[in-house]
């Protein structure tokens, strides 16, 4: 191309080594932007040179290759780094993926070896927390959540476990309660930080005000439910049983933990209001310690609401599916953000102690906070016999109906 003022020099317009960072279309065009001046082209050639596509792999969620829509260039060395960067082992047609710690079978979606970092709420052979869309496991020893914020702090200090009541095991439970009080205070700073991270994320996503409004609504429902349960308990429970429940609540190591925490922080009233709730005339554990984010009741309620939205319908099978869906959500939440003590589908049988009819399954229970959560989807209600069964088999526990 001849450019005025350059003595017949021919300028070649060419651009090489253009990095292509994502899939799409490349447009090549010429545009004359010289005001009121014609531009003439002679022997104009636009050439586009492309290299051969060496390999394209498409996978099912757990890494099984979709052969029909994958391709390899002929005569090229095959890339052994496949799904999630795993090295594929085709020896004896095994088609396994080798990680640093374990071997992953994409057909089963499971590892062949036990998890070197096992948890209490997941199979030791599970891969990527059974959620390969949002999680990955590069080394074969953990499943970090891809959707979680890189600013999230997950190094909470774990608490000591209790064994029995204060009077039944004072040597273990009293020191553990005091230690857990100190741990609650130490965990308050990262919990406050994570709460701020969640708020910033909500603001960026445009969901802050809707989330805050829903939290306020859930808080109101929480208070209303606590008042209703308190009135029901007071009117329907004999004074002798209420006195027993109060003693059981005070004999719980969690009560001592909260009292010590309140004494250390010099905020007894604030600590008790956030960690305990009235059940009748007695004070029993509610939410344990500083957790940040949603309260325990809000968390279980949110899971039930999502289950109702996702499954819908009525009837026995729909109800069972909703129970499973909600508990899977709660289990995944605890995997990502730390164990809140929630346990699911726990079987109990106290017929020998309290007579026939005192057995069954609990939807959700937290032995640390002494709370039982019972899902009631659709038109289901809690009968007097069910309430009596729970209150008899688990004296001192708060019983919360979750009705989305």
C-alpha cells in the first residue's frame, strides 16, 4: 500500500502472533477513514493461516470422555493431561486418571483409594464432593469449592467434643466447655471477616437488599415461632417436666460454654440472646457461638425453601425427595463453610426407656445446640403424638417445625 509522503514506499499491512484467548469469530476488514479522499487498492490479498487442531476433548461431569464429539489430529503425540489436568492411564484399557494421592475412575465417578483427608459426612471414595460442576480435586485429597470467594477464610479452630452432661462427665466436659468458650472468641474475628466478604459479594451480585430483607423476614419468623413454641410448651407441659427440662438444659456443657464466653466478653445479655432461646420457662441452647452468615434456623429454612422450589408437587414421593434435597444442600453447606453440627436422618429407639412408640428418624438434629428440626412440606403438620415422642426421647431439646 502506498502512503502519501513516503516516496513510493510500499507498506505491507500484516499482524502476526495474535493471541486468541477465547472461542469466537475473527473479522478482518479494511476501512477508509480519510476525510474526502479516495483510497484505491491493487492486488489486495487477505490471508489467514491456521495451525491444525491437535486435540479436542469433551467430558461428562465426572471426567468420562465423550468420544463421539472429541477429536485428535492424526500423527500427533497425544496429550496425556486430560480432565482437570489429571494424567490418563490407558494401560490394560483401564482409562483411569492418576492424581498425586489416588486413582480416579471417571465411569464410576469415584476414587479407588480411601481419602487421605476423610470427613464424617462423606464417603471416603467420593470424588469432588459429588459435585464436579462446582468443585475439583487436583491432588486427590480435598475438594475446594470453585464458586467460593478467594477472600474467604476457612481456618476456623475446631471445638472440643462433649461426652454426656456436666454431672456425668465433669472431668472432660468442664475443661472442654471452657476451652470452647475461648475458641468461640478466637473464631469471632474470622467469622466477622467472612460476614463482610459475604456482604461485599451480595452487593456485587445485586442481591444484598433482597437477602437482607429475607433475613429480616426469617428473623421475624424465628421470633414468632419461638414465642408460639414457648406458649405451647408452657400451657401443655406439666411444671414438673418443665423443671426437669430446665435442669437438663443447665446440665448441658453448651450452657457452661456460653456462660464462660459471656463472662469473658463482658456481654452476657448479648451472648445469651444470640446463643439461647426460651422454651417454656427454661433457657435452652439455640445457636452456638459466632458463626457469621445465616443463623441455624435460617440455614435449615433456606434449604427447605430451595427444596420446595426445586422439587414441587405433593404426596409421599415428592415429600421424600424434598427431604433428601434439603439435607443434601445442608450437607454441602457444611462441607464448604465448616461443620455446624447438623446431622440428618438420625435413627433413635427409646422404646426400652419410655415405652413403645418412642422410635423413628429425625430430619435434622444438632446435639451441640440441642435443636430438632422437622420438615413439614405441603399440608403436613406435626401431631401431638409426634411432638410428645420427640420431647420425651430428647428432653431439653427445642423442637422447630420447618415449613417453607
